[in-house]
C-alpha cells in the first residue's frame, strides 16, 4: 500500500519520533510510507483544475491508498484542511476526516453530543455574565475545573478551590477576551480516591490499546505531557462499549477517549481526534504488542 501521513503544520518543526517510527515500521511491513508536513504543500487551484506540489515537486494525490491525518489543527477553523480536501477529491480515504475532527475539537459541542447520547459526562456549565457566578454556586461544589473549550494537552484546564479563585479566574479570562466561552465543571474524583483517568485508543471500530494515567504530585491533570504515570488498563464491558459508541457517533476512525472511572461508572471528559502516541505506546508495549504496528496493520484494512 501507499500510505501518506500528514503531520505538523509548521514547516520548520521536526517530525515527532513516533511518526518516524511509524514510517519505519510501515516500510518494514512492505508499504510505501510518505510523511508530509502540511506547511510544505503548495496548491494551485483554477477552474476544473488543481495542482498539488510537495516541497516544490508536483505529486499525484490519487496515487495514495490512505492518508493518516495527524495534523494538529491550531486554528478553530478548518483552513488547514486544503490539502486533505485534495486527497479526498481524488477518492483517497483520509482518517480522521476533517468533519469528525471539527466535531471533536470543541469540548462543549462534544459534551452536548455525548449528553444527547445518554453518556455520563463531566457535568459542565457555561456562563456569559459575571452575575451568573451565583448560578454556579448553587449547583457546584469545590474544587471546580475551568477549561477552554479548544484546549489540548492539559494546557487550558485550571482548578479552583474557592469563590475568590473562581471569580478572579473568570475575571482574568474575560479581561483577555470578553467573549470567551469556557466550561466550569465538577472536579471528579475516581473511585480509588485519586485523580486518575483512562485513555482509550480506538481505531476502525476496535479498541487497540488502553491506559490508566495517574497525575503527578504537582498537577491535578493526568495528561502524559503533564508528567502523569501511565500503565496498561483493562476496561469493563460498559467502558469499552461506550468508548466505541462515542467514537462511532463522532465519526472518528481514530480516537483517544478520556474518562474517569467512578463508583457510578465511567464519566467521560472528552474525545481526542489526534491522540498522542508516546504515552500509550510506552504504557502498552510488550514483546508481542506495539501500538504503532497495530496502527499500520489497521491502515492496511482501508481500501480505496
Ligand atoms: N472535571 C474534571 N475532573 C477531574 N479531573 C479533570 C476534569 N477535567 C479535566 N481533568 C483532568 O485534566 C486533564 C485535562 O483535561 P481535558 O479536559 O482532557 O483537556 P485536554 O484536552 O487539555 O487534555 C484530564 O485528563 C484530567 O486528568
Ligand atoms: Mg484530555
């Protein structure tokens, strides 16, 4: 197969080591694997005609059997997807699709979608006026989590322990952007009393790896990039079913589903369309299993 992997939007940045490893493993398995940086594409578009060049050389998008889309979309818009559109137009399957990514990107929209599916989610509130803090105080107890609806890697999630912190944090956010829409949530403790959460890696309707993440002493967030300890995890039937259901409804072929295991079952935090590979690879790697090999094998199942 001819596999294309689309990565980082910034031309100058190096490829992540796991993307290079993915290419190497793919080639060892007999595939042709090209890794593209989105920032090195040139597009010419005119009536009934487009020309795509990569690093200055024209390429035929239709040559590829599958595109693995690992773009980290920083913009809130879909402007970065102009090359993906060219692959799609040529009939090449792109996973994940831009439509599914845009759904998962907005944490508020994701929670609304999961709520309508009857999934247990981190209860969240949105307020737009300072006086509505009193509404929150009626329903929520401390600590509370405040998060940006477009954050990732834990970088935009805060914890507040009292009303002074809550009010000043909201004031700070609105001082930077008065129109900012953010989430206020209950701080959910897991059934073991710690602040662990679970990351489930779904690909092609199958759970291919799961890990438990335990936050470091310095941080309430259990993101791998925030120093969380990771270990392989076994899921309950309900957890597995719900992770698969959520991924399917979002239309994501690849998804990283995050939930906290509580006494009342899983509470879902979010779904990631571009789940990190490093943490889950190290947590679940054994002599006979490597998630990167599994990803390459699953890519081989997609036919044009
Ligand atoms: N409501 C919450 N209760 C407890 N922990 C939370 C809550 N929301 C987030 N966290 C912790 O913070 C981490 C980052 O939050 P998340 O919503 O997943 O944002 P990001 O997209 O930045 O990963 C989670 O993995 C979890 O460990
Ligand atoms: Mg997360």
